[in-house]
């Protein structure tokens, strides 16, 4: 009788699920509107959670170090002191970016904008000289693109972006406060998460799910921490080279290389092509080719020496899956998808391997 009731309960649950899916598909716009409102409400907490996730390991490391000190007050306040030290370090990095790096990059951007008409006319002249314009109608396409970028509608869109940025600044400020409390009370939050898992998962699989969650979060952390450090190292190598060889917009180009390095495979290629085109128009083809050669060498150095040492092959997936994740998630979520696609595929692979091994172990034990 119980088995009969269980079967009918499952059928009922499937039926309810199909009805909900049907209603959802018939009202997708309304669902996205409600979902968007919900995300907007909890956005400061999402920002705080992300910031707490990023700063957890360095604050925990400092806390452990302070707990070994002889001073009782230092040991008692080790967690608060560790969190304060990490946030002071973060503030120092942001101050360095705002006072040193950003002004240099801004001057390069300002110079590039002022000299853009010259580069545009030079590009048109070269296209007309080699009769590329007449064959592919590139000049008309370039004009259309520029008109769309500089149109009134685009200007109002840019103003919307600015107002959104102002709102994001408020969310970031609230998120910082939230992240401090999350780091201070992390045991309580972890305990709530474990209790939630115990409510939703069978007792025999609870420890396994907690282990999966821990390993997946460690994979995400090690990947993004390594990727960010790798981008900084590559940018710091590129800027002195560009500056020493009198390449225009040295700080801007170094920043572009560092940021594009966050996107596996596609990012470095895009950065190399963009910098080559600008250098070709500004300093001539010979120097532009040498700059392209430098970027190719830097890319090989990064992929074979720098990245393996920093990231330590933490994702454990082949180049094919890297390209697959960048293309597929890039189509789904744009630039953000290109950045998060690799660790998502890596986590999926890790879960597949773990579940496969667990199934094999169960079969062997029978």
C-alpha cells in the first residue's frame, strides 16, 4: 500500500511540475521581471557574499597567524584584526589603482580619442588604396557603426549606464558592510548551509554533498585567484615593454592585455589584434609586427610557464573543453559567460568523475 501511494505521489509531483513549466513558458517575460526584481533586492547581499568569498582565505590565514601570538588581546581579537588587515590591504590596492594606474590609463584613452579622426582617415585611405572598401563596403559599415555609437539614442543609453553605475556604487558600499559581518559570523552561516543540506538531502549522501560543495568552491576560488594574479603579472610585463620601446598608449595597452587575459583563448587573441591595428595605424607596419611578435611570445610564456605556476592546472580540463566553455557560455551570458564558463565546466567534470567513482565503489562493494 505504501509503495502504491509513493508511486502516485511521484506521478502527482511530475504532473504539478509539468503544469508549472507550462505556465512559466507562457509567461516568460513576467517571470524574468519578478526574477529581476528579486535579484535587485538581494544584490547588496550577493555583492557582500562574493566579496566575503574572495577575502575569506587571506583573512583566515592572518587570523591563524595572529592566534599564535603571545599577546592575549591579539589572540582574542585575531579574527577582527585579520579582517581589518585584509580590508586595509584592499583599500591600499584600490587607492594605488585610483591614484597611479587609472590616471595614466585615462590619459592614454583621452589621447586615443583625440587622435581617433587621424586613425580613421588613415584606415579609410589604406582600405581605398587596396580596394577593400569597394569590394566589401567597409567604409559604409564603419560609418554606420560610428553613427550608431555616437547617436542620441546611444547617448541616452550611456547615461542609463552611468545611473546604473551610481546605483552599483551604493550596492558595493552596502555589500562591503555585509561582507564584514559574513566573515565575522562565518561559522553560523556555514552551519545554516549544512542544516539546509541535511533538510534537502538523504542522510546517506549528506557528507558527500557537503564534500562536493567544498571542493567545488575551492576550485572556483583557486581558479579565479590564480587567473586574477596571472592577469596582473602579464599586464606588469607588458607595460614596461611598451613604455621602453615608445609604444603609444603603453598603460592602456598593458591594461587591455591584463583584462583580456581573464578570458581564456579568445581574450589574448582579441587584445593582440586590437593592439596590432592601432599600432599599425599609429607607428607603422614594421613596429606593429614587432609588437605582435612580442604579444605572441608573451602569450606562449604565459600559457606554458606563468599560468601553470600560478593556477597550477587547478581546473584540470583539456584545451578543447576550454574553447567549448568559452564559446557556449559566451553565447549565453556574453563576456561574463566567457570568464565563468571554464570553472563551471571544470566543476561539472569534477562532479561527473566523483559520481562515477562513487558508483563504481558501490558496485564493487556489492
